[in-house]
C-alpha cells in the first residue's frame, strides 16, 4: 500500500468544485488501495514520508507549491507538477521556446524587449503579424494579462503597462476561434479532451467585462469525437514540456491548428472528466507506477477478482469509479468554471 499526498492550500479549499475534485481524487486513490493524506503548506515536513505527491494548488516558482515540488524531487518522490514543468509553464517565453524547439504549430510569435519598444517597432509588428495582435505579459495566468490591440497607440499603451512587470513581452498573431480545445495529457498519454467555449463578450476564456467576470463553458468531448490531429498535437505539445500532467490549449482556424498554451496544473474540476471517468485513476497510476495505462489494467483485474462477490468491487454501471460515463455519447457536459479560484 502506498501513501499519496495531495497538496492543497486555502485557495484550493475556497472553491466547492475544487474540494469536490480533490475528494474524488482521494476516493479513487483509496479504491486503488492507497492511503491518502491532504498536505497543507505547514505540513511540508511530511513530504519525505510520502510515496507520491499530487499538487492541487496554484503552482508558481515563487510560492510554496514549488518548494513542495522541489522537496519531493530531492527525496526521489514522484510529483505532479514537477519543478521543471512549474518553472517552464510559469513563463510564457520559456514555454513558447520549448514549443518552438520542437517545431510545434503555434501562432506567429515575437518576443519584444523593453528597449525595443517604439512607434516604428509597433507599426512593423502589425505589418508582419497582421491586425489585431495579442500581447501577453509572460507570467500571466487565468487570462489576466492577455490583451488584444488594434492600433499602434493601443499596443504602446498595453506594452508599457506589461513592461512594468517584465523586461520581455509576447506579441502574437491573433487566431480567431469560437472555442479553445483543451487536451489533458499525463505521462505522454491522452487524459481528456474538452472545449472551452469563449464567452461572447470577450476573446479570452475568462475576462472582466464591465466590472463583472465572465467565464467559459466547459464541454467534455469523448475521444472518438475529437479530431485525431487535435489529440496528437496536444500530446506533442505536452511532450515538448515534459512527462507530467498538462492541459494544452489549441485553437482551430481556417483548417489549421495552433497551440496557444501548455498549462501545468490544469483545471480538473470544471467537468473535464465527464466523458473520462478514469481521469484521476490514470493520474494516480502514473504517479505510483510511471504508467497512466496501469489504471485500466488494474480495474479489469479487480473486476475479475471480485465480480459477483457481495461487497466487492464490480464493474456495475452505477459504480462511480468504473462507470464508462455518466453521459451518453453525444451529450456534452457544460459547466461554468471559475478559474480565478485557483
Ligand atoms: N494568439 C491568440 N489569438 C486569439 N486568442 C488568444 C491568443 N492567445 C491567447 N488567446 C486567448 O486568450 C486566453 C488566455 O491566453 P493564454 O495564453 O492562455 O494566457 P493565460 O496563461 O493568462 O491563460 C486563451 O485561452 C485564448 O482564448
Ligand atoms: Mg491560458
């Protein structure tokens, strides 16, 4: 029996969806024969006694999640997210460089330095990449510092604001789409796929509009209804960062696919698993054995061992753990997610 630690903090527990998700994760781990302990930042000293650590709090190289990830790594304990993935994904320049190195399809992208910013440079960027342009401050998350600009004047204004936080900013070709594909990847395998439907008031999956926050809808999509190219691009993009758990955002426009971002610590509480009931099982299996596929194998073994025995685990359709899906094939699960809680 192995001991899994789930690293949480106050923010994780301030959202009922997050609490439900971490409890679901605990229940799945226990049903797989593991013991589970929730680890809070003050409990960091318990990490060396764990067999695996799953971080479910907002990751950042500047907060306790990174210390927890490093500590697990130092003690040779498998950890999601690993420190390297946290570092790469926290910085869009670093993340895009990893994608570029592997020639992953993404919007045309330029990195602009503070001292290069002037009217002539801004005009040249519009000429080169078209209009509108998307500007990103490299440490942005939850769409917070991602803005669309349509004029040299706007570009200069937004860029100057972002340059207060960073010496570099990202300037990107604008890719029009109604939704972002989100491909969940663990250990190089497909974990789930869904669509994040962009709210009509904005171009981002989450935005503040007239003083109130609007969020995307999440639609879980069964794997056989996802274009295979979307899945393979998601896996390639995840592999360009590492072997852990990632949520890859992909846009489709005029028949072409573009990776917009690879996220470490992707949302797992927005209904992403509606068509993927073994989502947590695969993550735990990957943490414990290094192979996400081990989960399906262990389930079928358990079914053989216990089927028909009173009180034992069986693959009945009402089993929360084993149900192929709570939904029928074409039905999509829709849920408003509050990304700001994470
Ligand atoms: N090049 C782009 N073209 C069009 N929309 C974009 C582009 N880049 C980002 N977006 C939209 O903005 C959202 C936030 O951008 P992203 O790069 O994921 O930053 P963050 O890390 O803050 O979430 C994306 O989910 C996407 O919907
Ligand atoms: Mg994003």
